[in-house]
């Protein structure tokens, strides 16, 4: 379970993650999973959840007749972290033992029949793997772009807002909408299901491309090996022919 502390009202958004704007939680998760796997190589390491924990000191107005238990529950709801959770029942039970209704400590809730509410922020174990792989892919892409010398300011725009709205370094980067050609690139709005499908599709395409590249290199190596073998056999044949000629 990875809970970075935040002073603001941060929430985990798969769409922002897809566009590379919110990688922190999953990068931390990958690091933690790798460390645990090294410590316990004989076990399967399963992520339970990733959360933003808000560093705040909420003030509650005491309601008439409210006891300490009710006040504590209200306080916990105010401090409840946001993020995503593994939907596995065993994991949920470990995170909040025997909870019913809306959990006070994780972003999940149960219906009367025990099933999860639609508003619960849960994902499947397979989706956690998708997040992990996609984060590695995105970091690799960003690193390659930086190493390639790509440093020009290229802010995004989503829902009518851009990072430039609260950036303190506008004078340094020099990005100005008044300059011709200086326009933020707009991020395509995506639905929850669409963003998961895109991540999975892109990862599948990358795996396919790698497989084809490996097969191509293997074929090239095989062809080169055959050429070397043919050349070696030709040389051996020529040597034998020369020796036979000398013997005559």
C-alpha cells in the first residue's frame, strides 16, 4: 500500500495518468513491488492499493446530541485517502476489517448484499499490472525524449485549464499565447473504460512490435550464420582441392 502525503485535495485520475501527468503513485508502487520481490523471491507480491493521504486538520462543528463515536466517524471521512484499491475480497478485508456501507478508511463501499458500490475506486489485479507496465513505458518514452534534447515548452490544456495558469516560471520558459504558434496542445477527454482500453491496446501493440523486432533480428542472425557456414564450407572445400592438386 503506497500513501504519499499531499497538502491539497489530490485525487487519482486514470486519464491524467494515461497522459503522463500523474505518474507518482504508480512509480512508487513499482519501486515498492520490486523491493518486496527481492526480499521475498519465492512469493507473489500483490499490490493492495495506492492512495493520496491529505495532510490537513479539519474542523468539525459539533452537532447536537452527537457522541464521540459519531464525531470520530465524521473526522475519519474527512481524512479518508483517495486512490485505487485491489478489488480482491481478501485485500479489502485486510484494509478495512468487516466494513459495511461506506468505508471510513478506504475509498470503497458495500451494498446491503455485500457487493461493492459503483462509486468504489477498485481495480482488478490485471488492471494493476496494466498501470505498472504503462508507467514503465511512459517513463521510458519521457526519458528518451529528454535525452534526445526535447526541452521546448509544450503545455497541455484540459477542461479550459493549463499548467501555465499557476506556473511561477512563465518568464523563464517564455511560452506566451500571444506569440504565433504558441498554443497549448489539447488533451482528448476520455471516459474511464476508454482509457483502460487504450492503455491495454498500446501495451499489446508494443509487445507485438518487440516480438516482430526480435524475430527479425533472429532471422537476420540466422541468415548471417548460414552465410558464415557456407563461407567456411567453401574455404574448406578449396583447401581440400588445393591439397589434392598438390598430391597429384
